[in-house]
C-alpha cells in the first residue's frame, strides 16, 4: 500500500469513528492514552526513588528522615505544578531503636546479631539477663509442655523460612497468639528466630504496637539455629539482652496530599494512596517508596498533559502506616464532612510485582467499575478482582467508614523476603514492572475520577454486616482493631 492511499484510508476511518463515537468519548479515551504513554516513557520516577531511598533513607514516622521525606514530597508535587499540602496529625508514642545486643552465656557463650521489634521496651544499660528456653513454634501445646519454666525467662520461638506472602500473613497471625500466651505465662521477653536467610534482620511489628510492655527481638537465623541446637542438646543458656530505645510521648506527623481539582465535580473525591513512612533497617524501597514515586509521577504527568479529571483526585502519601495506619485514620476524621463525597480510596502497598488486579474488600459492586477502568490497559493484564476484605494497610479506615475502597494486588515477587528488612533497598525494585504498574494505576485513577457512580457509602449497619459475614472480624482482632470499632472510637459512628 502506498503512502497516499494509507493516509486516505486513515482519514476515512477517523471520519467513520467520529460519526459513530460521541465526541466526549473520543477525547476522554485519547486523554488517557496520552497519560499512559507518558508514564511509560522515561520520567524522573527512578531518580525520585533513588533520592528517597539512598539520600533520605529509612524513614520511620517520628524520625528526622521522615520529616525530610515529607518536605521532599511537598517539593516534588510543587515542582510538578500540583497543589500540595501537609496535613498534621498526632502520633501517640515516639519509638526509635538505637542499638540491640544479644549475648548468649551459660554452657556456651557467644554474641548473636539481633534487632529490637518495633515498640519493644528497652532494658537496663547492663542488659536484662534471663534463662533462654526453647518454646518450639510457640503453640498452645508448646506453652503447656514448658509450664512454669516460661515465667521470668526469654522464650525462644523457632520460625520456618519466609518464602511467600502466605508465610508473611502467617507470621503476623501466629505472632498475635504467641504474644498473648507468652505474656499470660509471665515471660521476661520474646526472641524470634529470624525467618529470613543470609543474615537478614527485620522489624516485625509487635501486635500490640505502642501498648507492648516487653522486650522483644529477632535473632539472626544461623545463630538462632545454633541456639536452638544447643538448647535441644540439653545445654543451659542465658540471654543478656541489651536494648537501647529512645521513647517519648505524643508528637506531630504529616500526610502529604497532592491534589488535582475536578473540572465538573470538584467536591467529589478519588483518593489514591501509598505510605511514605518505612522502618529503618533498610531504606523502604519495596515497602513502600516505589509506590510513593509512582503516585508523584502520575500526578506530574497529568499536570504536564493538562488533564482535567471530572472529580478531584487526591494523591496521598500516608504517614504513620507502619505504626497503626494512623495517617489514613486521621484523614477520615479531618475530612469527616467530605466522606459522603469520597467515591473511592485505593491503597498501593505490596511492592513492585505485577499488578494482578485489586482487592475490592467485600464491595462486590466495585468489581465491574474496576474492570471498566482497567479496560484501556487490558493489554497489561489479565486482571482479576478479588472481593474479600483485607486489613493491614491504609484502605482500612475507608472500609470502616463505608467508602468504596481498593488495594492493589501484586504478584508478591520479592516483597515478602525483603519486608521491613535490611535488604529493602533501591536495587530490589523492578523498574520495568513499576512502569507498567504506573500505567495500570493511572488508568484506574482516571477511570474512577470520570465514571458514573452507582455505589453508595455504607451505613454502620452495612459495615457491621460485612464484618459479620466475612473474615474481617478475625483480621480486625489480630490487629487489635475490633474493640475500638465496637466502642465507636474508630470507624463510622
Ligand atoms: Zn507498607
């Protein structure tokens, strides 16, 4: 086919398209096409993540690095021409680990590498010495077998190697029960074998958060295995734990909000969020810097292309997520008067594996709109929505306010093995996949900001029904969230 004929043919096709497709649909489809093309090209996203991870580093809420990250994010939004604001909220308790030492003594002596678990208590400067006893996997039977010997001792918990996301969920679920049994038995403290190989330490959240009253630590896996072999060979061992923690009372932290005002319905909101805080052993690349820079980049490209969504889009970088999802909780209180007009709130928090679809969190009426929003990028799929409620990231308080909420479901890839660990660094991010994920989230955001809305905010009774008819109650109890829902202090009144 020669060039002229080809041009003529294309002209005829485009005239036909103009005749059969309403003008509005054509302009919207092309707007999103431009946006998707823009986020797939070379953008400052990778350099942004390098700055956030390598230059600012690990950024627990309450740290200087965290405040730096907030200012950095404000600057990034402003440089992109996006309206940016910080919203202050109060964190209940400051916690920061200075150092942790674990000295083994008794029949055999050596020093083991260890990390304090978040909200572990400190010990006297000379250390806290107590017998170290083998508590197996910390089951009910294990505690029964050991009986009174657990009292006043450091209980040592064996773990399997963490391989996948199920393993990670399992670790959380077991830890809540282990802590309950251990504290009821009057232990001096808890020592977990690190579930990660190759000497990797991490900060596994204690289930009670700031309410924890015991020293708790994770011991390097190979040394922990040696401890276990010695104990099972009948040796008597003691642990002297030296945990130096800086603690304090309430303090202020900030969410960062980048806003693109709606052109037709500025009073209706779509929230796309990723948490900017991290733990401090690594530099928070996979959890969750990668998705922070993704949101900044989508906002940047929307602004650059002068895209005007019908509804207001809030790109929110949550703070305090790792310490009880405090930033998103506060947002639902600060913006209580606007919540009826929040159409959807999505969290992206599972690393850089391929986005497989979205958790619709028990709101099956959202499955079809999500499918619709993803249609323009279906080549990056297939996508499958999973309609079960999940607890553990910043969708939670939106779910408990009855707002349509989503969590991006990723191929776990290297997320579980680097979770909260020393190894969560810039080099773990798969940038080609992050680019494709950015296009997916851009399409989802754009779709929800423009589509007709057929779903409503749920009442408290409807939310209670969701809790009663799904796995939600169990998950809420695991995170100590159920009582405060029942008494009305967290969630829709
Ligand atoms: Zn996270």
